[in-house]
C-alpha cells in the first residue's frame, strides 16, 4: 500500500502537468469540434451540433480535400528528396578530415534555424524585386528570370519543397553519418574483396544494413512534412490561390482568418488521427519489433 | 593458384612506420604464415596484398603481374576477416554465393557450387539461417566457404581463429590445413599464436616493429633462430638465454657455467649469449655438470617435469623425465645437448 502511494505521489506532478498542458486542451478542442462556434458571431461557445462538422468535412468541402491533396504532394516530394539528398550528403561528408567536419557544422546551422525564420529568409531571398537567390536563379535559368517564384503556380510548390529539404537535410545527414559509422567496416571490405564495385556495395551491402534507420527516418520526415506550417505561412500564405495550402495551413486559416473555431477543430482532429497512426507505427518500430 | 611477390614494400601512417621496406616471395601453393607480436605489421602487410591499403612504397606482384594499384576486386584474392565480415542481411547460402553472384553466375550454377562448398565445410543444414543465428565456429566456416567458393588465386586470413575457444581452434586449424592442401591455393595466414604458425605453415615470416626478423620453414625457425628476438619468441617455455663470454671454444658465464662448444672454431668474444631450449638439456648430478645451481622451482606437466635453477644472474629451465622429483633448495645440474646450442652476439642479437 505504501509503495503504491509513493509511486503515485512521485508520478503526480508529471500526470498533473500532462493533464493541464496536454489532455485538457486536446479534450477541450474536441469539445469545440462538436459545436457550431464562429468567433465573428459570438465569443460564447455556439450550439452543440454533434458530428455535423465532421460530416461537412468529409462530404461537403472540396477545398479541404484539395488541401489534403496539397499536403500529400508536398509530403511525398519533400520526404523523398530530403532522404535522398541527406543520404548523398552523408556519403560525401562521412569522413573525419577537417574539411568534412567543418562543412558538416556549417550545414547543421540550417537545421538549427527556427522554421519561421527559414521561411522569412527564403521569402526575401526569392523576392522578385530584390532577392539574391531569385537573381541567381534568373541568371542560371533565364527562362525563370521573370517568374515570381513564390507566386507562380508552377514554381511555388517546388520552392516550398526545396526550402524544406534545405532545412531538414542536414539533420538526416547527421543521422545517416552516425548509421554509416556504426556499420561493420569488415562487411564493406568483404564486399570489395568479393568483387563488388562501389554501387553494388552501396546498394547490396550498405543500404540493406541501413534499412531500419532508413525506415525510421522516412517515417519521421513524413510526420514533420505533414505538420509543416510555418514556411507555408511565411513564404506563400498558401498561394497562389490555394495551390500550396496544406492541411495545417487550412486549419490555421479557418481558425484565425475566418474564426470558424468549431470547424477548424474538426479539421485538426482529422489531421491528428492521421498523425496518430504514423506516430504509433513509429513507436512500434523504435521500441517493438526487435525480435 | 599464383605466386605473390612483395618488392620493397612499405607503409607509413603519417610519421608512424607500420611496415618497414621489405621484400619476400610467396610461392605458388604455399602456406605462408605471418607471425609476430601485436602491432608488428602483420595486418598491414596483408591488407596491402589484398589491395585494401595502398603501400607508401614498393610493388605487389601476383604471378609476376604488378597489381599494386589495382582495386581488391580486380586481384582475384579472397580474404577471411578476424570478425568474419559476414553480410548480416543475407542467409548463409547467400553469403557464400555472393562472390559468384557479383561475377554474374546464374542462380542454378550458384546453387550447385554453394552446395558443393557447404558440404566441404559441413554447413549444408544451415544454408537458410542468418549469420546472427550461428555459433562462432559456424560463422568461421561460412567465412571460409565464401572465400573458397570461387577458387581464388590467393587466400588471405587475418587471425581467423582468434575468436574461437581452444578446442574449436584445434579442429578448425586442421580443417583449414586440410582444405588448403586439397585445393593447393596460395595462402597467407596471420596469427600471433606460435603453435598455429608452426603447425600450419610451409614457411613462416617472423616480424617485429614492422621489420622481418626471419623467414623460413618451421624447422628452420625453431632449430636455427636468426636472432635473439626469434629465439625468445618461438618455443614454450621459451629458450634459455645466458649472457657470458667465449674463449678457446669454451663458453663461460657467472655461476660456474662451463660449456665446451662442439664447434671450436668460433673466435673469442667477450659478450655472447648462449641459447638452449629446455628440451635440449638433461638433468644430472650437480657435480661436474655444465650448468648447475640451486633449484628455484619445479613443475609437473604430466608428461614431463620442468626444473628451474638459479645460475649466477640467470634462471635456467630444463625439461626432465616425468618421474623426477626434487627437494627444496636442492643443488641440480644440467647437461646440454651440444648439437642444439645456439650462440648470439650479445650486442646485435644476431646469430653467430
Ligand atoms: N590506420 C592506421 N593509422 C595509424 N597507424 C596505424 C594504422 N593501422 C595500423 N597502424 C600502426 O601500424 C602498426 C602495425 O599495425 P598492424 O595492424 O599491421 O599490426 P598487427 O601486426 O596486425 O597487430 P595485431 O596482432 O594486434 O593485429 C601498428 O603500430 C599500428 O599502430
Ligand atoms: Mg592485426
């Protein structure tokens, strides 16, 4: 009895904080999602409407489904490109020469920046009137010299994806460098002796041994990509039109532009459900499955 | 099948000399063992033969052809690594067949050859397992099978048995020797275990601090060590070494050591080391013996008794009949078999 009192006593602060900071807001927002509550009409919680918000979301909102599609496109390309680019960077910079170490530290700066700052910086860099990056791109590809990159349908999404890659690749590069370093060197040398060339060694011996790390990296990046919001707000505001309006951005707009809190909460829950599935797979991979 | 020639090869790591400039030829079909204490450059030399390490100087020739700057894959050399270097994501069968797969053999051909080698090393039951589900000895055999499956020109093994227990080591040793003789593949084998070296080798290279001390057959190494290092390194218990002087064909040392040498033509020297193995001495009466002293210790090993006596500053050990028994602080004498007395220069350590 005493033991169990002590146990709960020690756990109590953590549980209380979790309830106050995590479960209460989550439960509260779920409660909102069951109401028709528009702040422009009233600061008081509106009438209870059951699952009407969810029904509207699933059956009668093409704009929302458009944002789901945008999120999927963004996530697919940003995950794929980030993983490939960071793996290439890791292979290039895995050594321990001074140059490699220095380059690595510089690259990690990109990851250390806050996402909002990344977005704003790139917005300036890509601004048609005075952006340095915009000028360089125009100089290398004259075709795009006159294209306002962040405001053009054909380039806004590309820019968003590439900036996200720029932001995240160093982080995954470090992950992969760590994984490469922990690979038994003998297996690679055995591959050389057995007659395999560089590509064969990478794809046949190195990559299969990195399978676990790679799977976790892909899953993590998918989670990060799906919930990415700051760069959309700071770089494109979802535009041109709603070409780059991802689900989190849609939630943000609905809540803080149109003040439709009940409906925004329902959307957020839809997103949360998807994230929950991914998070569960992630923790399963990390903590379980090590047979 | 091939010969391997190292021509003035050397390796420096920055300022550290890994292997000093040296040359040697490993004959076709020969079993060559690199033996020496830790850090003497055995692995470094082997890796230069394999092509995993580029020499700082000199050339590597396989069958007379210069391969110094060829990639490992172009040398047709197989290697067994100390920690086996098995591919953890492949089954035993796939591991063994990998060199064949890389060479573009069809699945059916591969299967037949895998089956063939697996039988040789008794792995047929385990072909579908992952390496992680094998014992150390089994992993060792997989590594061996992967190396022989393509019948390479040269076979390299870096301390392949060091991770195994004593009993398994003996049986794997026999297995390796048998395989090598049967297939007649030129083999270079690295070890720091002298028993392994003496039992396996056609010829042994003894190295120390990156320098070859002696290259010869096990008999030569054991019976005519080229210098003090080799004399001391080979043999267990090791050779007795007594500092003394040589005059008129007679070796004398403090403590009344008095050895009339067989070869009386040796010129007089003030600083000489006499070497004699414990088994080349016989225990006798202290009076009139070539070496005599007070018993320090005696050990029964079952088939023999080793008696150690104090002679001057030296401590000398002799192998005696297993029925011998001694008393504490007894005076004991040793007679030397003069056919097996070794003399070394006291300063340079070179054999006289
Ligand atoms: N990559 C390296 N960088 C610097 N020094 C090295 C390197 N590899 C080996 N050496 C040095 O070269 C010398 C020979 O090393 P080597 O690995 O050949 O020894 P070894 O005879 O195989 O020893 P062991 O029996 O312990 O395996 C050692 O002094 C070692 O410290
Ligand atoms: Mg070594």
